[in-house]
């Protein structure tokens, strides 16, 4: 991948310039390189937070928003410039992010998505849903940041005072709404029931014999329509730990991911999306996770944001392999998975809206 500006370190730390295009002052710059820890209100960290928010809102996802930048912020910036036909080193306008922070007041409705926790699969199976542990976790995921950054932004809040009515200072990014995921899943479920009922009614209305009792010949099946060509392709680079969404030859979005592990890597090749399920159950089978062999000793874990596959499962035509969310977004790209492709829940829901059944997935 071409560098975005001059190389600052061996960790792919690249300078990303960003200007407010103010006429009364010279352009300011921000860096995609990893910053040393600084207070959230330091000018450097605020400016880099603006860059991360800008990229996140444009669907060139930089990973968790933390105002510190790093590898995925740089990669997202690179691809954003390439997609918008900007040469490396171009200044991008982030003036739409006037203030990188805003206030969010926790609500009673938030508490519907917080619930009891369990550590073992046997205990997890008994839960009604796998929900958030507390408001810190819910608010951090809602605003695409890690809990450490959220706590740095809210030093006066404690575990005891983080409750409905508390005002959180959060990154000013378009929020991930878990309530909307549940509402959309409910709509999809109702639509599936309606279609099934219509199909059953049509089958019951189809006569099997005429008025004289003679069998009615079965009509010939309708010709199978030609498959619709897919204009979008997902390109997964295992080395870059990045998924690109391509519309024809143009990159329109990118998402950091965890693509398997050294022992169980995501298989190379061209695959296709076979399913797109919101709020899935997860069949936890130690034998499948460790050896890829199905056993009878498994647990059926209920849906929720803290389900091992998060809030969405996008299966591909490869047994037990898919793209999915995760209850541990802080570790995306920095840990290993059991052969699947993990994304942060806030990224997984956006990606699921960009694909359909049959969308090609090219793994390199």
C-alpha cells in the first residue's frame, strides 16, 4: 500500500495533514501516527480525534476512536485519499468536526441492554441474552471508543455515578444504536413470517384435482432467473488485517478486522456471502474452535452485543467461517480468532448493510 506521507517509524506511522481551511490562520495539521498518551483536551489529541471521527463517518473506519491514532487510522486515511483521487500528502477538510467531543446523557432505555454476565459457556447458555456489563461498556461501544478513553474523558464519573441521567463526554461520532439493531431484527423476523404464511396459503389454494376428481397436472417450474451480477466485492488482506469494500474498481469503505490466526487462518480464495443474520445465537463447540470438528458437546449461547459473534453473522460458503461482531472491540486486529473474521460491532453492522447474499469475498 502506498505511504500517505513521510514514514515516521517502523510501525507504519505516517503523517496525515488535516486543515480547517480557515482564512484567518494557517492550516493546522494532525497525525495518523501513534501519539504518546496525552490529556484528551491537548490540541494534538483533539485534532487526531477529529481525523478519526471524520474517517469513521466516511466509512473508512480507523478502529477504536482514542485520539491516539496508529496503524488503522493511517491505513484508513490512505484509502480515503485513494478513493477520493487525492494524492498522498493531500490536506483533507475536517472542518465539519467542529468539536471532537459532545455530551451524551444516559437513559433508562439504555438499561434494557445491560444485564447479568457469565464466564463459562455452560452458564452463558442459561442467560436470556448476552448484554452489556454496565453503562461504561454500552456508552463506549455506542461512540466507537475504548473504555479507557471514555474514562479519561469523564474523570468525575465513577462506577457508582455512571447511571441513567449521568452526562458522559463522548467522541462526536455517529453513534452505534443497539436499539436499532433489535428493531431491525424484529422487522426482518416479521417479514420472514409473512412470506412463509403467504407461501403456505398459496400452496393450500393450489388444486390437486379438477371437478371430476381427475388429477391436475403440476405446472412446469418457472425458469430460474439469471443471477444478478454483483457490483460490490469484499477484499480481505490477511497481512493488512483490513477489509476493503469495492464498488467496481473503487474503494468505498474499509474496516479493520481480526482474520483468523496463525493456526487457523481465514482460507485464501474467492468466497461468497451466504447468510446475513442479525442477533444470532452462537453454537459454542470447543472441538470446532480447536480442531474444526463438530462434536455433541456444545452450548447454544443467546444473542446480544456480548455474544461471541456479536450482533451480526455474515456467513460465507465455507463451513463454520464468517464475518461477525465481537464483545471485545478493543482487541480487533491485535489478537487471534478461531478462523473467522472479527469486527467491532459498530463496524460489523455497517458492513452487513453493504453486502447481500452472493457478494464475493476475496481473501488474499
